[in-house]
C-alpha cells in the first residue's frame, strides 16, 4: 500500500510516523538509474510547520527538479565509466 501510493503520487511521505520522533515529517522522491531506484532525495521537517500536502505543494517541484539533475549526473558518470572500460575516451 505504501509503495503503490508513492508510485501514484510520485513521492513518498512520513507524517509523525517515526517511533522515536513523532514531531518529524518528511517527503521524498526517488533517484533512478536505468529504471532502478538507487536512492532518494528527501526533505525532513518539523511536522508542526506544515502538513504533508503543504510540503508537497511548496517543495515537491524543487525536489523533483534536483532529483532529475542528480539522475542526469549519474547517467553521465555511467557513460564515462563504460567508455573507459571499453577503451573509448569521451571528452
């Protein structure tokens, strides 16, 4: 249910769901490489500052934009590494 919701909405969330710290909330977006999730980029904040919906409305576009930039950087590095392994040097 959690993964299906994250896939549908395009981001994951946690609102006061930590066992040790109920005052914390977060939203996160996946970082992908070659169709695989390799990590995530998240924003952790005091739950009293805003709701999940407010956090998503205010910060989700920036998180998605930065995640895309990171993914592009990962892909560029993978291409360079693959080129070096095959003896091709890209400049």
